[in-house]
């Protein structure tokens, strides 16, 4: 069985360890820690990368923007 937890290091506490113990009991587990960079993840797919770069270009050129009057946010 494999489980991935994605969380901020600052949220690690005793309850996280208790949850791990409750889930895996006395089984041997391996914990691997790696930093998660959302930008790298989003740019990994070439299709997604091109969509994001095009969206940035659209904003720079003020094209294809949706404007919502602040009065509509109430």
C-alpha cells in the first residue's frame, strides 16, 4: 500500500503521527520527504506549460480578460 501526504511542514504535530500509527499499526513503513514546488509541477506537462505561458501573455497584452465590477462582489 502506498499513501502520499502533502502538507506544510509547520502543520506536522502529534496527531499526524497518531494517524500514521493508526493507519499502519506495527507495519514497517518508509518515510520520504521532498519539497513540493507547485510551479515546477504545473510546468511539467508541455500542454499545461503552453496554456499557462499563453495566459501570462494574454494578461500582459490585456487580451481575453474577464473584468468584474467590484460592486458585483457583495
